[in-house]
């Protein structure tokens, strides 16, 4: 197995305060393209969601939330069953050759993504009958196409990070942002159209993929096609775990909708948009941190994997805390309320959503390290237990209404984190003994 050589950071050992600061400064420099990648992509997605919040009614926003959840659930099938095994396989090769695996991952991934659209349709059914049929059909049809383009673009960007082409990934997201901004400017002043949000998402993803084709450069001849049996072995448990999270979120939203109505789901979705910057930081760090954690874990370098994880949690926790405090400052909330009034109809809903957004991505370093140890079973069990906890916590809507949305998400994230941490401790012990 070929591994990149260790950086100065990886060789460093705990020492003085200056050494600690130097290590963190290096980490921030390494994470910069990942932050730009996630920042551009999330800002583009925010503009699309802002288009929804500014042009749709609360009920239509609720329908959009179900379709978007369906998109997320459907995307997990190709992402977990096909693309994740190839991304895990890529770390076995030298960095210069890793992007060559795309030629092998595309055909099965594209087929899986196209078929997964039926999951999106099924997840959108609760909104059927509560909005006009023409609105529902336009929303779901464009969501299906956008899901296929989105899951492929996400895979390409992750492979670019794994192949040390992080700036190419950031460029793809930059194109996505410009495309989304253009769509927002054009459609924001137009009559509301059900196809608009996912139509913009589809176009932006396709243009981002076009940028990759131009910017990638020369291609190698590496072949690394994985047999169906290996895809099933690696991706099966990952799919179960990822599906558990998505299904848990969907069932939680469905329970809340049954208890307090579709308009409350719209309020929860709007508050989630406000809390999105916290996840942007987490996902940006993850783009660069996860490949390094997986590489360290696969070579049984527990210390390096733990060091990258600590960096992730320190930054994520700091950002979540500062952002939550900021949302309690009237000057900031008044500005946000004028921009996204739907998010502030339920008092403190946006404030509670900020820390729970961090909890939703707090377990990702553990997932990455368990993948390096081939601990897919631990990931699946943690995800399923977290999903169950989220579903049970959503029953709090009987007493606290829409506030149950972020509370249930936080409970589910914490349960998942604790279970996976137990499996990680066991895996690290076995790695040290080898």
C-alpha cells in the first residue's frame, strides 16, 4: 500500500505552547481549500434555500422540506453503496493516481443514482394533496434530476480532496456558487415556480462538473474497478448506517408534521437554514480532515488520527458556541428576521438549531477513522441507534411544538456519537496491539 509521506504536523509531538500554536496554524493552512469548497457550496445552497423561503408559502416550504429530505435519502444509496467504497479504495494508491478511479466509479454510481430517485418520490408523498398537483410534480421531477447531478458532483469533489486536488474542488464549488447566485437574481423577482429551486441546483451542479472536466488536466490509466461483492461488503453497512440517519430524520419530520402541521415543518426548515453556517465549518474541515484521518487509521497511526479529530472538534465547538451567542444578540437577529422572517416565527427556534447543527456533524471524524479500520459495522449500529433516539425525541412535539425538530436532531446526534465512540475505542485498542 502506498501512502503519502508524513507532514511536519504528523511528525510533531506535544511540546510548548508555541509548538501547539504552530501545529494549529498548519492545520488551518491545510484546511483552507476545504473551507472554501464547503463555504462556496453551502453559500450556493443557501441562496437556493433563500429563494424558497422568499417565494414559497409556509406550506410550500414544508413540501420542499419533504422533497429535499427525499433527495438526501436517495443520494445516500449511490453515495454509500458505490462511491464511498471507491473513495476508501483510493487511499490505497498514491495521490497522483487516485482521481483515475473515477472512470470505474461513474458507471455503477450513475445507475444507482438514477434508480434511487424512486426513494425521493416516496419520501415526498406526505406533501401530496397539501399543495397543488402541478406544484408537487414540478418539485419532485426537478428534485430527482438534481439529486443525480448533486451526488455525482459531491463524489468528484471528495475524490479531488483525496487526490490532493483540493483547489479543483474549491473551484467546482465556486462555479456552483456563481450559478446559484445567477439563478437567485433571475428568479427572486419572478412569480414562484415549483421547479425553480431544484432547477437551479441541477444547473449549478452540471456547470461545476464541467469545470472539473476542464481543470482536471491529464488523465492516467489506472484501473481499479471493484467487484459487486466488494461493493456490497464495504458499502452495505455504510448504506444501512447512512439510511438510518436519513430515515430517522424523515420519520422525525413526519411525526412532527402529524402533530403540529406542515407549516411547522416549514418553520423548522427555515431555522435550519439560519443554523447552516455551523455545519459549513464542519463540512469544510471534514473535506480535508477526513482523508487524512482515514489514511492514518488504515496505517494504524492512532496518534495522527486523534490529532486531526481533536482539531476538528475544537474548531467546530468554538464556532457553534460563538454562533449561538451571536443569535442571542438583537442586532443580528433583527437583521436575520428581516431577511428570513419564517425562521423566527417560533421564538428561539433558530437559536436552538445552531448547536444542534453542530451535533449533527460532530461524529464525522469518528466515522472517518472507523472507515480506516474497516469498522463499518460500528458506524451502522451507531447511526441506527441515533436514528431511533431522534424518532423517539420527536414525540416531544406534543409539548414543545416545532422546537422538537432541532431538539430531536441533537438527541439523535449525541446518541450516535456515543455509540460510535465506544466502537472507536475498541478499534484503536486493536490497532495499537497490531
